[in-house]
């Protein structure tokens, strides 16, 4: 019986580790009510972080509003084989087609091209050397773009799965 607390402690650790590394198939942000989420409204979305914090799940909030990064292999859509469109998880702006998704073996959903038009914006990262990718409609941080991607563009849009919302279709 002396060992019991240790056994319980190890069990708790293991359960915690499983919870942290579980990879959701769909972004759980999907379940939240979000008045700014639209596939048709193209008007810029200007919302305070205080309001986003009420709307976004913690993972999406820390990535999209605080420029965080999910741990590799922990976010949704890394291995999503379905055809469809990836939208901004905060505002619903169309960002990427599954036709440009590729397996980068990084643990993050990766694309070699963004959708034409007002999908994403490239800005210099505060670190001074990387290029950050934001949603062009709401300014939410999505990830980074690198120039080591496959043909035909040679680009690798390295995205956080929690910043994306996938819908199956064309
Ligand atoms: Zn957006």
C-alpha cells in the first residue's frame, strides 16, 4: 500500500500525456458560437482580443491572437486526407484548398499555395527573419511561410491546425 500514491501519480502523468498529444480530427473550435464566422462576408473583422477570448477556444486564441504555435503533431488536420477547403478558424475566410496540401513531415498542416484573392497576408515576423502568415480578413496569426516547399511554387505554408477549419467539398 505504501506505493499507492506513486502509482496514482504515474497514472495521472500518463493520462495527462495522452490528453496533451491527442490529435483532434476536427478543430473543436467548430463547436463554439462565433458571430464573426462567415464564408461570404468579406468585410475586415476588427475585434478586440478581449472579445476573441470569449469566442475562441484556448488553443485557437493563443495561436491566432497571441501568435503562439501548437506543439507539432498535436493539432487537427495534419493527416487529413479529405478534399475540401480550409477556412480561418476565427472569421471563416477561405485560405487553402486541399489540392495544395502536402505532407511536410513536420507535424503541422502544410500547403504550397494559398487561395487566390484576399486569403492570407505575409508580414515580417517580430523575430526579423521569418515571414509570418495572417488571415487577410481578421488579422489572425496562422503560421509561417518558408521557401523550401515542393513544386510548382517552392513554398511551404506551415500552418497551425487550430487556426484552420476544414469543410469537405470541392
Ligand atoms: Zn480570419
